[in-house]
C-alpha cells in the first residue's frame, strides 16, 4: 500500500465533543439591580439551581422510526469539509464530533432569520432548515432503536439467568447513547425566547430551558456538561471565561458507551512500537484479536470495521481517507488479524477553530455584532462570538466510551475466507470513525486521527 497524503473524510464520529458557540448581545442590557440575581424562569423552564441526575435526562424526544440499520457509510459534504479543515489545522492527535456540531447548529438555525439564515444554510450545504433538522430527527430515531435493542438484550439476559444457562453473577448488559440539548438565557435579559422558537427546539431537539448570571455561568455550564457526559467532560469552560456580556447559551451533549460484539482478549494486550507522523517511535499498549470483520484494501488505503452492539460501528483506516465512505461501503467479510492501540484521548477546540471553519464556508453575518439576525429566537440583538468543541474517547478491550458537549452563547454587544488472515496493524498514523447508518442516513458520532 502506498504511503498516502492526508485527505478528506466523508463522514465521521462524535465520541466526545463539546462545541461552544457564543452569541453576543448588541445594545444596552438591563442592569443586575433591575432584575435581581434570582433565576427567573417561565413555567416550562427548569430551575438552574438544581441539576438532575444522568438517569433523569429527558425521555421525550421527537424521532423518526428507525427501520433499517447497516454498517455502510454515506458521504456527507459537511462532514467532509469539517474534517478536511481539522486535518489541515489540528496539531497532534485529535477527535471531533460532527454530530454534536450539527445539533448545536440546529439550535442556532432555528433562531436565525433573513440573510443570516441564508448564509448558514449555504455553508451547511442544505436548502432549508427542515432538511438540516431531518438529519437530527433520523438520529433521534436511532437513539430510540438503540435503547429498545438494549432492553431486548437485557430481557434475554434475565431469562437466561432465570433458566440457569447464564451464571447468576454475570454482568448485566449495559450500553448507552444519549443526546441532550439545552437553551440558556442570562437572567438579566428581560425578553423571553419567542414561542415559535421554543416550539421548534422542543419538538426537534427536546431542549430544556435554563438561566444563568455572569457570576454563576461558568459553574452551571460546566456542571451541565459534566452530568450529561457521565463525567467524561468535567470542565467545558475555564474559570476565567468572560461572561459579563453573555446573553444566550445553546448547548448539546452527546454520550456514548458500547461494547465490541467480540471483546479483545486481555491476555493478548502488549506494549509495542508506534511510528509517529514525525518519524519518532513511541510505546503504546496494543490490543490484538483475530476474527471475521469487514475489510477493504487498495493501493492507498487499508481499513477494517469493528462492529459494536446496537448497530454502531467503528472503522479504522490506514493511509488515505479520500473517499472513505465509499471504501467503507465496499468492505467485505475477511478473516482479519487486528492490532490497534488502546486510547484515552481528549481534544479541546477552543481557539476559534470552529468559528474559522464556518467563516471559511461563507458564514459572516452570524459573527457580525451589527448585522447578525437572530430575531426568530429572541427580541434582543445577539451574534455568535465563540464556538468551542471538546471531545473525549476511551477505548479498551471491552469497548468504547465517548462524549460530546456543544454550547452556543450570546453576548450582550458471502465471501470466500482466505487461508491466511488479512493483517491490520495500526502502528502508524491512522484515522478512526464511530458511525451508524439508519434510514439511509449516516451519522458520524465521533472521528479523529492518531498521529503520535
């Protein structure tokens, strides 16, 4: 296989990501003394002084019924451009969450009007907000499918324990796929979110409502991220993040935990050499297994797809990522000896990377304090001032755990088995993708690149 250049990715995953979009409010905001420091909520809003436990996440989520799930991947232009941009600009190992980004942008789109909305739609590669929302609704349907599949597995497990063919002390099946969205407003902003906006984000994103003050914004936002990601992402914002001018915050959290269909034998995990992009050799713990997997190889790319339970897959690719979706879809069953390193990777895109990506895609008005139009959201002038994404993934012999949080903030201003197995040894820079395809829509939860 030829040594390939770094290239575009078709669709990628969201293991753990936090995107923060800050909207700044223009004009003069009411003073703290006018409205006090207490949290002012409407009847349907949740009081921000308490934080629900993870198991109390909103169960009602608007979703389309998921009828088909497969392990192919469909190319998506937005994902391709995002990961091409990050691949060219990120340093070292990284992971991002296109899916979490999509949910956050959906909350933003719902509040945009006029040319501001037109620019966003054009940059996102869709003709309407409904087209963008449909993608999220399809994934909402998959979340329900994933939960139902787990319930069936637990029922089968309990039946097996009752009949004695599963040991009584065996571990109960567990996996999780959770999406949470929230819309926050500064307590000192007197205007409420518009009814049409509330209806839209409740219907499409099951958004919950919260409020904050400049003094408690960082603490409350970090607490929400921590709880919603099962403590995978404990600190989204630094303590000194500027909050004096914040007016609105839009957030998404994505949490994923799943097991391999066939776990890696722990006794085969050994330390070995990994050859970095810079030419150095470092030590990593490598997991090894041999089984029937979907596999693809050409002169530029070698990839293997490891299935997880509940219809999610993780693909690992060596070499070129050009046309990766098509190559994943062409993968066929082979006996493959797989050797990949364990991971515990956290990535923080907090230096304007996502803002620059949208600007490079043609979005300008949303970031312009004097021209941004988010009047469909609230009768208070706001603009996007910051986007932050933070991700984390932990990968071992048993499976994968990953999380993502996104916030938007407004500021005031049947194949023949070969005799010899194929070899897939990720001891050099490689890409990874956690994805699922349901209802003919591919959702990349998390994706990244290990280069050192």
